[in-house]
């Protein structure tokens, strides 16, 4: 089911909190001490550098994640773009990085426990916590979205309180000298250490498949999930180094630096709150890392770079228990290895910096190779490409270069594991082809410019052809290139997997779309088809409309509904209410249009209706009448005929009609509505504009269109123009970002 | 025992061994010609980080379905993966969707602790549905 689209259920907010949950974690409670000791007050700049490097990576990751929404994240993209040699390195690198990061979190956890009770032995507590976490994940506890939100909110709240009260307590004397003795080199090197706090946002990329409108929500949530903690961290560092001298924060002076800082101005309660927050954060970060590691294992196993044995799912617990156990064993070994806590953090950072370097390369390779299946919903905007991947990649390498030799040595060791593994295991088995060659000598393909797109949902084989002809009629008059998009949605119940639709429904879908292609070939119009399987046809259609940047959507309509909760139909209502483009509903479509009448009144959509009517009249060689009915004048000075003619002329101008292609008809009556409805029955086809802004409500309760639909025997076309609502700042930014 | 009379039965299966045991019993009890809808529920966190990636659990589901199809050869077998946060509720509404008149399952052995932690799916399934439920003896030696 290659061209089926999975229904998605994570919005911006869900994706953002998911990312934030893993980002606002352990790092911020442990790292200030380590960073302050090395870089002093300037360590806030180290955090800013780390955040910037992560932000650049977020751009490249967003493009790759929307282009290849697959489990495994960076590993998958690199393996796919650069081949299994680099895939093996990144796979092992991420796995190793996550193990080191978890060991780091757990040692941090041990220190916090000591903060609560001075006699708790750090390493033993760390091991115990790691074992407990591994067992919990082996067994599998459902982590619900709401629990995650509570944790995220608590942490954000604690940090905000810390910052808000701390800023007032800053002693500016302590902030001078701002820079450490080593100057910028030291500051940049420290950025490497703190980068471990920024590895969490990758989790958003790995959920790409489940994110709604990924072209928008994925980059936005990723960028927000990087920027928010970066700001927090910079401020936290300023407060920490401004409240206490850097030396007092050093790891050998205090186990929980943030708590010590908070104690200065929030007292005992503040200190304890910070320790509790830190414990919460370490556990949630470590938990996310263990789960992420298992996902990397799974993706590697699927590409045959690792043995599938590791990825067995437990029959009772539904967990990847073997992967979790193996990861857990290594984590415990790392904890007891005696490596200092800062080295653990550095190695984790190093491995992720390496990963993101290759991610940046992968973007360039994918762009150059441009394989047909690579159609990311989000592309790095052209003014930022190729600057972002090049600068981003160099920045990662730069930070790695500044890191301590021991870190580079361990990192190199993990890379070597990846290389050796590739040579002796993966090379023979891996199923992956590199696109590097394609990237160096790409096929040149022309890109379409501005195209007028008409989306036509097709569901009924009887009306399919006619609807497509109507859509073609609308496209025919456009000066620019045009394209029809026939889309069919197979709606599956909410709990059903889109991947598990009955075969006959899928067969029916492909039949419908195949027919659409035949019709298009007959009519000699460009047509693409989209097969969608989703939980909600209306929502699914809307995302296709947005995705295709459609100018017009034309739907068949079965007629008024008896049910009170839907006005036009549960599928049509959301499209009519929310589609940004022109919308046309057609009831009883017929290829023999005969005489067409369009209501030329004062309604906001009367010109659109006239335009649709004219398009149809031209394409089907039908007659066109613009009908206006005026009330009998009470005032002798006003000639209703003249008013009516002027109204019709306004519409002719707005709809850009030629004089010879329509008949004006103005009637004067005591009962406008009755006359209008009575007159329309003289014609074969009636076009009417939807009334008012709140389309659905007014089209229904504004009684004229409704009564026309009820009394007409022939085709009824109801048109609505595009909706121009002022863009919010967010939408404007997104539009800028995604402009191709 | 007389064959179970039903037009459509829904059979939630959790694992390959569950599929083997449940379907082996089912094969004996069901009237041939019964439409059997085998479902596997992928429990979602609703925004949280799930215990394994969806893609990985979908692969597992396919393995479970393969076993079920093998065991139930000759029957009209359909398969479905359902995704939601509440397993029992999902099975019930899945049964609704396919118009099933019977739900058949073997309860999985669960410790008191895990019942406390993640609820008792079997109990929820029996109490939370509006149609007949057939509980097969658990194969895990109870």
C-alpha cells in the first residue's frame, strides 16, 4: 500500500510537548555546575551555541523527517542517503550516545538522592535506578500523554520560578570577568559538553509518521522544542553564575548546583523543590533515552544491520525486551566504569554531533540525488539552503574538534565499532543503497512553476466523469498551467489501522482513481491521483487541499441532509468551513447543462457563482443567464430595474465575463424570494453563491439557496470563493519557512 | 459441546502464542463458515512516548495474523490492527464496527501487580461490552 497515507493524530502542541519533555530534562539540573566550572559566566553562551547547533540540525532533520517518515530517525535518513557504511556508524553512534546519556542521567539521579539524604551512595543509587528503569521498560508501562504533560509543566514551572526570582538576586560583580581564561575556545568546547541537553528533540522526527500536517507542524514543533529550552538554559546559567561564584558550583563542591543556587534566594523550600524537579527530570530523560535506543535498534534490524533477534517483541508485555535489556546492561557497566560524569555527557554529545553532521550531509545528498519518492512536506527555505546544512555540519565538526582528547578517543572507539561491524557483519547483509552517486551526478528534472490546481474528491463512479469534466471546465480558462487532482478517501473507523483496510475497498479505490486517469486522458487534461486512507474523510480532504496548495475544490453533493448535526454532510461541512480555496458543491451533476442561470444578487459569493456558471457554459456550450430580482419600489425616485441592471453589471465585472456570453434578466416582484425560486425552475441548471461568511450556517439558514436546492430538478451548483482570513504571525512565519 | 453459532466473531489476539492457543480451540468450536475477524490492538500513549515504535508493533501484529490465518484455515478470516489508548474499549468498538455478534478471547495470565498497574483487560472486556463474550480457558496453565 505504497501510496496510502497514514492518518495522523499528533498536532503541533502534542509534538511540541513530546519534544520538550525529552529536552527539558536532566541536563539543566546537572550541567550548570560542570559548565560553570570550565567556562564561568560565559557558559551561558556555551548553551546558546549548543542551542544554535541544535537549531540548524532541526532544519535538516525536519526536511528529512517529512521526506522519509520512518521509525529510527537520523539513523534511517543517513543509512538511506549515505549507505550502510555510514548507517552502521550512525546506528552504533546513536545507540552508544543514548547509553552514555542514560548513564549520565542516572549518575545525576544518584547525586540528587544524595541531595535529599547525604548518606545515599551515588553510584549504588545510580545503578539501582537504572536497573529499576530497565525493568519497568522491560515490563512496559503505558506512558500517557497527560502524565508527560504534567511532568513537562512541572519542570517548566520550576525553571520559570528559578529564573524569575533569580534574576533579581544576580550580583553583577560575580559576572565579571565574563569570559574564562581560555576565551572563546573554552566557551566553544563547553558547548560540546552541554550539547547533551539538546539531543532529545530527535524524538519528534521519529514520530513524523504520526504528526498532522507535518510540513508545518514538524519543523515548527522541532524549532520550538529547541528554542524554548535554549532560552531557559541561557537564563538559568546567567542566574546560577550571577548568584554564586563559579567555583562554588563545581561538581566537587556541590552535587546539585541548581538547588544550591535556589537556596540562596528561595530558601530551603526552593532548594528541595529543585532537587525533586531534578529527580523527575532525570528519570523522564533516562526513560526516553532507553525507549529511543530500542527504536534505533529496531530500525537497524529492519535494514539488516543488526540482528532481528534483538527486536523481538515480548508476547505479554508488547515491549522490545531484548533491546531494552542489552541497552540496560551497557548502561549499568558505564555507571560503574568510573568514568567521570562530565565525560559521559561529553561522549553522548560527541556521538550526536557526529550524527547531526551526517544528517546535514544527508540533506544535501537527498536534494542532489532527488529520488522520485523523496517529496518532503517541509523543505529548508531556499535562502537558507545550502547555508544551513553546510554551516550546521561545520559547526558540529567544530564543536567536536574542541572537545577533550579523551572524549574524542572514546567517540572514535564507538565509530570504530560501527566500521568494524559494517565490515564483518553488515556489509554482507544490509539492504540499503546509497544515493551518494546520484547526488554527485543527479538527473536534471524540471520543476513546475505556479500551477492552478483543482482538487476533485471522487467517490461515486456514476458522477465521477461529470465532476472531472466540471473541474476541467474550471481549469480550462486559466492562463497558467493547470492540474486536476482526483482524490479518494477510504474512511476507516477510528480504531482501525489505515494499513488494515479490507482489500475490496482498496480495490474499489484504485478502480475509481484509474477511471479518473482515463477520463483525464480523454479530456486531455493533466491529472494526478491521491489515494487516502484515514479516519475522517473531511479532515483528510482538508489536508490534501492544503498539501496540494489547491486553488479550487469541487465536490459532488447528495443534497440536503435530514440529520441535524450535519448541514451538507459530515465530509462536506469541514471542507466548506475551512478550505482556504474556492469551493464548489455540485448536486446531481449532468453533462447536459442546457440553460444555466446564476443568481446575480448582492451576496458575497455571487461573482464566484457567475464565474463558475460561465466556465460551465463555455465548456458545455450552454446558455447563461444572470438573474436578479428586485423588490417593487416604494420610493418613486428609485427604479428597481436600474438597480437590478447595475447589480448584474457589477457582477459581470467582478466575474470578468464577456458581454456576448450572458443574458441579463432583471425581474421586479412583491415577493422576491418566491419569484426567484419560481424563476430558477425554468432553467436546467442553477448556480448560486453560498451566503455570508459563516458559510455552512448561512447557506442553510439563508433560505434561498436551500429552497432552490429543494425545488430544482436539475443540476445545482453552489459556489464559495476563497477565504482570506488575516494570517496569524505563526502562519506567516510558516509560510515563509515552507515557501519553495 | 455444540458449535458456537455466530455470524461474525471478533478474536483479539495479543501474541503469537496467544494466537496459536486461542485459534486451536476456536477451530473446534466454531461453525465453519463463520466470519472471523482477528484483531490486534496497538496500545498508544496518546502523546507520550510509546513503549515500542508503532512500525515495530505493526510488524508483530502481522506475525500474529500469520499464525492465526494458519490455524484457522478454511474459515473466513479477516485481520485488523486497532490503535488506541484503552485496549478493552478498542476491542469493543472494533466489534461494533465489523458488526460482530460475539467476542472470543483467552485471558492472559496477569499478576496482581500488573492488574493494578495496567488494569485488567479481560475484566474490562467482559463488563464493558454490550454483546456476548466467550472466554476460553487460558492456555497458560490456570
